C-alpha cells in the first residue's frame, strides 16, 4: 500500500526532469536557428545558456564562438573556440571546423601567424569526416 503512494510522486519527477532536458535541447536548437538567421546576439545568449545547461558542450562553444566572430568580438571568439577544442568529445570533422573558425578569428584579430598555425592544425585532421 505505501509503495502506491509514491508512484504519483515518482511519475511527476520523471515528467519534470525529462521535460527540462527536452526544453534545454530546444533552447540549443533555437540558438542554432538564430545563428543561421543572422541574429547573432540572440544566438550568443542561447549558446551561453546551452553551455550552462550542459547541452552539446563542444557544439555550444563552437556556436558561441561563431556568434562572437560575427559580432566582431574576435578575442572572445578565439577563447570560445579554444574552449570547444579542449572538450573530450567530437570527431575530427568538427574539430577541423573549429580550428578553421579559430584561424579566421585570429586573422581578423591581426594575428596571421597564429592563424596559420590553426590552419595547419586543421589540415592535420584532413581525411576523417567524423
């Protein structure tokens, strides 16, 4: 009998916690859409929230970096790309992509030598499309 009293509480907890994860992923997808539409401030906020929510960490840092790059905030973009690359996830394809975005930010920030080093790091990852 006592176990029956806890079933509704357990179900409510499951709904609440799974619903939150779903909402967090929706926020990430909304940030991606804002980035595609050129709404960079909104995209930045969305990716920052995704990082806080621990959703698609590498991709969220990448998205934050791209938004910052588009907003001409190059030093912050470089930091975001470096943080993305420090993650223990993602295949060589996304890592190559991040290195190339980082190189773009470095070049626009007036550091062509470091940009060249980033391009070289990206080319070392050539051939693997993961």
